[in-house]
C-alpha cells in the first residue's frame, strides 16, 4: 500500500473507478537527481470530494516505470484554503514522502511544500515545490494529458 492511500481510505473514498489511463509526463528534480518519466499512468480527478470532513476537489496521479514510481494526491479545499498534497516518490532504492494534509482530526504532516494545478483541456499540469520528510528538495512538474473520474464510496 502506498503512503498516501490511508488518508484517502480514511475519508471513505475508494479510487476504484476503472483505470483512468492517460499519458503522464513527469519532470522533477529530487534531491539533486533528475526524475524524468513519460508514459501511461493513472490520472483521476473529482471536483467534489472530501478529506477528513473537509470538502475539496481531488486530483490523483500515479505512474510506475520499473523500480521508479510516483503517486500524488492533491486536495484543493472548497473554502479556498491552501491546497494539500500527499506525494510518494521511489527512485530505485530511495523513497521520498511529502504529506501536507492537515484537516479534521489529522494534524501530523511529513515534509512541507505546495502543489498547484493548472488545467488545460481535459488534462493539466501540477507544479511541485516541496521538501520531503528527510529534508530532500523536490521541484518540477507532472502533466496529465487527460483526467478520468473517481468513483466515491462510503462516507
């Protein structure tokens, strides 16, 4: 199970819709190393979701290539409060985690930073500027050519 998934399950969302496969192009700098990936991945979005009882738009991106993977969940609260993210990156044997979700009863975070979504047609680009829990800097962009829907279940 990936590090960001428990927070999604905690709010009763199950990303169980049929796979929303789309082209994902990631260009990140991670702890001074380049992370370049281009290929099929999962891109999903829901304009109305919630995280720990806080109404928010949800965007989710996942991609795996060999031993390298990225998983990003971006929450944009409906109230206009700052966006929150859960980011998990694996580069070979190294892993990096950023979790800025602070909502409802969840107060623990890992690392810091921000992610912003710029929509473009059916897809969009997420810009990331973060510091992982271990102090490593993560910057760059993740582009999804199209977002599929998310099927919400539970509370």
